[in-house]
C-alpha cells in the first residue's frame, strides 16, 4: 500500500527537478535570435517569398556548419504583407522574444521609415542592404541604421550611369528625354532626388510618373509615355507592377531595350513567361543572379538534396533569392565580427552586434570563401559610413535567363555624399539627435 505514494513522490520530485533545471538550461543555451519580417502573402508575395527563402536557407547553412562559432542561429518569421502598420506590429511582437532581437531587416522602405526612430530607442540595429532610408548611410547621425553595400540613391545613380553608357557617356545625356515610372511609395520616391540632381548636372529632361499600389493600372501612364516618346523609361516598380509595365511597353510599341529597371524590378518573377520581356534590362545593386555560384550549389547539395530547402530548388540562385541569402549573411557576419571583440563563441547582445555591423570588412578573399565571387563586390563599413562602396551591374533578359550587360558600376559618391550629409544633418536637427564624435565611435 505504500508503494504508490512512493512512486508518486518520486515522480513529483522528478518533475520538480526538471522544472527547476529548465531556467538554467535556457540560460546556458547559445542561440542568436534573428527576427524576420517577411511578406509571403498579398500583392507582392511573388517577390517576397524567394527573398524570404534565401534568408532562411542561409541561416540553415550556418547551423549545418556549426553555427556562428558554436552559437546556433534561430529565427522567427512575422508576416507583414508588405504593409507598414503590420511591420511595426511584427517588430513589437518579436523584439523581446528569445532573449531579445539581434537585428531587424525590414524588407520594406516604408517599414524602415517607421522603425528608424523606434529601434534606436530600444537599442536594436536595423539592416537595410540595398534599400531603406538613403541618408542613413551617415553613421554619425544614424548610429543604429545600416544600409550596407547600397541604398536606393545608389541604385538611381548606377541606373543613370548605365543609361549614359548606352548613349556614349554622361555628356551625351544633354537634351535626352528620360521618364521615371515609379511605385508611388517611399521606395519609388527615393529615386527622385538623385535623378533630379543628375538632370540638373547633365541637362536631360526628366518626367516623373507615379503608379499607385499595387501597380496593375498603368494605362494613363503609358498613354503619356506614348505621347512624349522618351529616350528611356526608368522603371522603379515592385511585384506585379513590373510585368504590367513590360506588357504595356509592348502594347504601346515602346522598345523594351529602352525600358531600364532597378533591383526591385529585376527578378525572374518579373519576366518569366511575360510576352515582350526579351531585351528588357535591369541594373541590380548587388547581388545579382547567382545560379552558378558556389553558395547556390552548396544550398542544393546540403539542404535541398536532404529535403531541407525552404522553397522550390528552381529558385535557388535567382536574383531575389540571392538577395535574401546575402542579407542574411550580413546579419550573421556582423555577429561574427562582434565576437572578435566581445568573445568568440558567445551570444552577442544587440548593442554588441551593432558594433559588428559598423566594423565589417568583407574583402575578395572572404567573398570567395563565402562562395559569392562574381555575385557581390568587396565592401566595408565604418563608424561614419554605414553603407560602404555601392556597386551594381546591368542584366539583360534573353527570354530564358539574365545575362550580364555591363561590368560593375560604382555609385558616384561625389554626387551622393553631399546629398547624404545634407539630408542626415536636416534629420539630426529636426529630431534633435546629437552628431556622434570620435569617442562615440570607439564604443
């Protein structure tokens, strides 16, 4: 009769022991948390899904190789539908989970604008490689923002450089008619400042035509283009707006060779199966497509061959997939860099990771080791420069795949830097943000 009470007592003791041990086990867990604000649903899901899959596959690869010096990468997705209000909700929901967020990547210029003030108050860095708030390249004002390797201003500048190369040089732009067909959102509007500046310098006629969300209604825009017959149309679209623009160009008999996109308008989903897409060109701020890259082959052999891939294997190496993969690499490498200072093999706080993102130095040797040669160019960040050099390359769609149509184009900082400084100084004055000095750069 005494056996059952003894068994119950032993079981209760075991349960209590495990409960008491659990917090200790959690405390000892070496996990680095990366929240993901993704948009796999809605009008922009064809662009958001491969981008998100690239993120996740890179994190999986890191864990397959032992984590970040032994620290396991964990992540959690939150669906934004590319809506700014939902992005802010996701930020609030995820920022304190799993011991605290390491860094946020918004995957949206609108969400970036909303979090640029909020995240610094929480002490969480924001990474926006290739997009976001262009003046956040100035690290003396934007301590917690990192548009690593490029911004939309860089995209506009390299896109214009490519157009100039097509006509024989920047001096040959004088008298040309160029139309900017842009998504009427914070993203699309980012192109205006740079192109307006370039128009003043080089004497071309710039026409601005906004297209409302989601971009399927462009009849009136293309009627204007048909009437004015510009020499080039610069496409700043997103999602379905891009394929619609290509179809409208064909319908109005505008040469696709004179329709030039940027990276959000240069994915496979924009051109595959689209009548009239052959000959269309997009200038992609790094990275570009990389189906033949070593890292793409590694994803296929390590993940997809073992049923661990995040999406269809056919998308591995596509432009937006590679963007997600590269963005995840930036997030991880910032932590790895921070470990060099704060402790190899340790979980980094958001503040420590911020230091890592501010001190990146990815040379050609590291790029080759990462399997990304011929996909991206070397980059580095500093306390004052949170972007580093910004490179892009033009790709032309031949009906089956993207082919190189230029060498590397480097954003002209003699044009961009004064704009960045002026906009950052204005922001600092409006928000009453102190400009960082040399002592702050050491922390």
